[in-house]
C-alpha cells in the first residue's frame, strides 16, 4: 500500500483467553480509518501492542511507511518510526504550560548555542505548531486554563509533532485517537473533526477509535471492525449505512433492540416540587412506578446536580421531594440508599468504582453486610454472588479476580450498574450511563434498564446525547440553564426535537 501502517497476523493471549486472534489489517496514509468494535473486541489490545505496552504472542513485523518494525517494541521505538497515540485522558499536565507539555514529547526543547533552553525559541516553535492546528492560545498558557476542546486539539498537535518535525513530516505519521470527542459537548465536536481532516489531507494516517456512529459516518474514509479479537470487516465507509455499521459491530441487526413489555404503572414513585440548587431553578416533575424518564440538556444544564441531590451527594437549596409518598431529603448517600435510591455517577472511573481493586471487590462494595455471618465473611457466598452478577450483566472477561482497571469501559460500566441494581432500588438514577461505551454495551445496559422498569423500578436517565434517550424513555425532561423548559412525550421524544429544546436559550413548552 502507498504508506501508512500494515499489520500482519497479530495475536495476543491473556491467561488462556485470546484477546487478538491472527489480526491482519491496514491503515492507509491520507485516510481516516475508524477502528470499531464492542468493548472487549480487541481494539485496545491491538493499540497497546503497537504502542509497546504489550508484547504479541509471537514476534511479528509491521510495515510503517515502508519501514519494517519488529514487534515487540519499546514505546520510544514506536514513536521514532511515526506511530503516535493520543489516549482518552490526553496525558496533559494541567499545571504546566502548553510549551512545557510539548517538551515531554521527544525532548521538544529548543536550545541556545551555549546549551540552555531558549524559552523564546521554544515558544516560537510551539506557536507555529499550534497555528497549524488552528489554536490561537499563547504557548505560555497553562493547560488547565484551556477549554476541553482546545485541550483535545493541543493533545493531537503534541502527538504528531516533535523537535525534529516539520509540517510535511505529518505525512509520515500514523495517529491513533482513542475517543477524542467523548468528553466534548456536541457543538464543539466539529472543531476536532476538522483537525483530523487536516492531518489526513496533509498525508497522515489517522486511526479513530469511537463509539459514536454518527461521527464515524461523517468523518471516516474506511472502517475496520473487530469482534472477539478477530477482524470481521474492513471496507470503505461509503458503502455502509448506520444500521449496517451497528450490525457489523454487534453481530446482529440494529432493529433487534428490545422494547418495553408493559406500560408504566399509575403510582408515583418520585415527586419533586420547587427544587433549587446552585444551578437548578424550581424543578417540578413526577416519575411514575416502572417509568423510564430521561433528563436531556447541554453540559452545565443542571442534569448532574439533580442526580447528585437525589443520590444524597449534594444538598438542595430549597424545594421538596417525596419517595413513594414519604418525604425524601437525603443528607448523605447512605440516607438515599436506605430510602431505596441507587445512583450511577457520570465519572465511572473516578467515582463509580475503584480501579485498583478486583471486580469481585468492586461488586461487593457497600454490600459486605450480606456476606457476614456470626462475625465472619462468607467468601463462598461472596464469590457466588459475583458469578451471578457477571453472568446476568454479561461482564467480560468473566474473571472476578481481574483488576477493574483492566476491563474495558463498557464492562466497567456494567459492573457499576450491576452493583447499583443489586441493592433492589425503588428509584435508579443514572448519570450519562452510555458515555464512552460501544453500541453493544449500550444495548445491553438499555435492556437492563427496560427489564428493571418492567419489574416496577422507576428510572431517571441523564444524558447530554439525546440519541441515548430516544427509544428508551417514555418521557424526557429537558433542562436549559437549570430550568425545566419542556417535558417531551410520545412522538416528541426524538433526537432532533430534544436537541432543539436543549439548545434553545429561551425555552419552549412541550407536552406536559
């Protein structure tokens, strides 16, 4: 092929489980290739082998812009041949300037003739790079002062540049991007996609890992799909529609999604009147028994604040709530749990689980009282409960002893949801449960939510992505700057309608 990266017959096994199985594929220069697959399909394993963090099962050779690279490699070797990686956490240091963050990549320093670092030349060089990527900020700006979109673009610029690079050298790089838009508001996504197009148009090879099907359809030239560690498709994106792409990823039709088997009941589980907080302004709404209600709105609309108040993680400033007819004013998360409210926070890694502990330990957090008898912890009962949760929620790989840090995002999320559901809640509050997970995991979590509602559990689902609420929710509360501007129901629960309502600063009354 004319430049880019070619991979031939890569395999990787962990503890007897095949994570990559004889993978052969290519990422051509001058194209954006979407690397797709559900969580656990092998995408991360492939990238980590190429980045030098994992060794393949057997010594293999890959071709990078007509250079042979023998695996396994060190991260520095991968960097030197042009393999560049930007991970979801960006790996930028907020307390350092943009220029100093660049200095971490291949000693991106400009020195004087006498040796010491020339800050003036360094800032000039970094400024030239930033201008190429459309970033106007001064190189001396602290990264922590940048908005998330600019941070993402700075991370991309840093990944493809080093002290010896010129703009033309971008055409000798393969840039892997792991969910670069996952944390961005919808109205800022296009800026990042435009930078990707610029790298492609200058001859670089871009490999995009994304769970957002709409973005893949807009930006990708071709797709490579992994399932269970194998390549199941590699083709031009132009010949695919969204449903066909989902079918390739999950191995089934997009039309196969389950639907509610029964309507919500008449009894009111949650009643909220005049609820106010730092962002919220007098919310009034009810949630019926067995009803799935969405909370839509842009970043900063008050969605997460509402979820935290109901979970006892934040105090309301005023207003009243009742749960199943009983006044509900939780002062702590423990109060909310005792009342029957389970909560899944937006930040699953930082607030939803402890990544340095095993899956079994995470699933047992807050539930150990169930496994104590006569002062002793019944480990057999704990293991049995863990195995049941793994099977019920489809957590993969099914290894209770594996550290949560080593599970994919979708499987981490299923573990967090599993623990919340195991408390047998009356009300389940989910904040961005679909963020950063693949379409397969989204379908599984959506079906879990439907099943719970069918059993009479009331569910509140918050999301800044309206597409995650359509087809799942009977009604959707639309928040705008802390105010409830509409309640969409029936045919109004449509992506375009919810997006319009959420973005309208004046609000618009919907069906109540």
